[in-house]
């Protein structure tokens, strides 16, 4: 750029030696003669000061070392959209082809042309473009009015991330010429909004909009969404967004909303977006509370990004989504892979009644039944202390328990309230307390003798089956175990979860282990 400055440079996005910045000042900086540009760098470590020089404040920066003064001729103000496309996508012809002469007739007059074939070839190349990637190509404006529409009428997908666009006006001027535009990536651009009213229909065909790391606010998101009546996917990663108001007449067609790597979002903010009618895949955010999901939403799948969920109550809220069928929550703090991964899976299954798939693994009816029975037993003492009773008419559960375990009452209706003998407190860990003397019976095998055996209470059902398989010469997969207690004659308890222990199922001395195959 020349040393001549114009007033409209303030706010422009520029590039200096590969680094991006925003112009904050244009003018003279005494005592050095000549014009200067004061810029605020995207990377504050690139700067030297906060916009001050020798005690005079010329502009302000968000960071104390975010500013610098540079000469205008060192600054790249970028190029227009169409020029950037030509630079990247037009194939250059050789010098011989450029010098070819051709006679064409315009009206009745023959005209001699040079390079006519080359021009036609370039135009053909551009008109066929449907997908354009101009990331980091210093695009700053639309260019000559109508030029994009004439040269590239068929473009459907555009990547304009990390360019020098400084205003939505320029984005609108580009998009207004691309009537078939379906996907637009504007990540890492710092865009000011137009001063006038929003333009309707500008992004009429747009389905996917990516605005990661643009510094956009929630109010600006809603304003922008008004230009996109058919938007289906919206990506807003890393914008420090706070959801401040409920979308009204916008985002109504959105199926995927990515708010990852933003601020912690509490239940009040989540409530504002919980009613989006077509949201099917919700990318989750740093959640700070609950009460998110309402019964009117239609999520069918939910993905929780790493380090997103910090409270178990969030899974209770997901149960309020009647259409939710699949959940992916790998690598979250509460669901990370460890020795308790199976227990975590059971808790989630028991908490979300309509779930069919968890972490891409189908939930079979047997697994759901086991998970719900284990949940009912695990929190049985807490239920009783909170006012629970086997007689529904005498149930006086506390509000605190109902908030923590909203499905517990339903599980009691489904499987019956837990009996006192199921809720026995485990004895202290001592070897004599861990060895259980059990009778082993085979109800369907009359020729098999009753066996008496001492087994550790900590022994898992899987290991019990392994021992029985070796003893009986029967495949482990064929064995079905249950037990009955002499204290509760006629009641047979199935041992369905191979990873749980005998003690978990309240098996005690003199109980009878029933083996079938």
C-alpha cells in the first residue's frame, strides 16, 4: 500500500509479515515524520505496547503488548474474492498459447484477437467451480459488483477462514452473488455487523455456517441467523459466548448446534435453547448445571464433547428428551474409561429410560433390566432414609431425593419397591465375613447332587460361572444363575450382571445358588 492514507482504513483487517491485525489508528506520530498505522495484533505477543507512545495514547488495545506502529507500505490490505479465486484456481497457459491469433466475426466485421482461447478457457474453469477453499488467502472484499456472479455462478461451498474480512457487509456482497451457496466457513475472521437493517434472503440456500473463533456474541448470532432461513448446522466454537436470549423466529431449522469450547453454560442459558424444534444432534458445552432438557425438544442423538459434563444431574435432564435414542459421552470427566466404566454405563442407562445406544453400543433389554435393578438396589437405603416405603400410600419421599433420582419411583413401580433384606449393610472386610457357605443346586438336572461350597463374597458372577463351567463341563455362555434365601422362601433372585459380586446381590451364608443350562 502507498503512504497515502484514507479515513476508511480504521477497523480494516490487515496482514503484516504473515501476522494478522486490525487497524486502530492512522496518522502522524511525532517526532518521526510521515504517516503511520497503529495496529492491534491478533497475537498480542507480536506487539510492543498498548497503543501509547511517549505518553500520548493514540489507540487502545485489549492487551498491554498488543499494539504496534507500522508504515502503510508494509501493510497488506488484502485482495478481492474473485482475484483470489483466479490466483488459486485458474490454470495459466504457456506463452505460445497466449500469443495465438484468431479471427472472430463481431456483426459483419472480422476482428483479430490475441489469447482469445486462453480467456475462454479461464472462464470455463471458473464457471465449473462448485467448491472453493480460500483459507488464509488475504481476501478482504467482494470486488467489482456482479463480477463473482458472472464468473463463478455455480459455487456451493466456500472456505473463507482466516482471511482479512472485516465487515459482514463484504460477506453479504459476496454471498449475494452466490445464489447456490450451501456451506460457508468464516472462522478466524473478525467481522463487524452492518449499520443498517439485516438483509433478508442473502443466504437463502445456506445450510451450514461455520463461525469458530470469530469473537461473535450471542446477540450477533441471532442477528446473523435471520439471514439464513434454511440453516441446518451452525458451528460457534471458541467464541466466549454467553447465551443471553431465547431464539425467536430464528434457528428454527437448525439440526446441529456446536457451542463447544465456550464459557460454562448454566441451566438458565440451556433452557433458552432447549426448545429449538428440529435440533437432532446437540454438541454439548461446558455444563455448569441442570434443568436443560424439556419434553418439547426432539433430540434423537446427543454428543458430549470431552470435559463437558461435571454433574450427574445432567443425565437426569436428558431423560426429559422423549425422542433421545443415542448418547455419546466418551472421555468426559464422569464417564472416562477406568475400572468403574461398567458401573458408569449402568448408571447412565438407568437414568435415561428411552436410550437405545450408549457410546455406539446397543443397549439390549437384558442389560437395561440389570442396570435398572442394580440402580434400584444401590440407592435403596438412601430411598428408605428419604421417606420411601414398600406401601406406595405411605411413601413420603423428600424433594431432594426426587431431584437426585427422578426415575426411582418409576423403577419401584416397574420392579417393585426394594425389600429390607435387599438393603442389608455389608459387614466390615474380614476374611471370615467374605467367605460364604452356599448350597449349589441344579433344578433342571435331577441326577446332579447338591453341592456345598465356600465362595468369597467378592467373587464376581463371571468367575462363579467360570468355576461352574470347569466343574460341570458346560460352556460359560449356557449357564444361568440365580439364588434363593431360606429367609425369603419362594423368591428367586436372578444373578444377571456378570461383573457384579455375590455380595452385591446380598447373597449370604446358607443361601442356595441355583444353576441352570
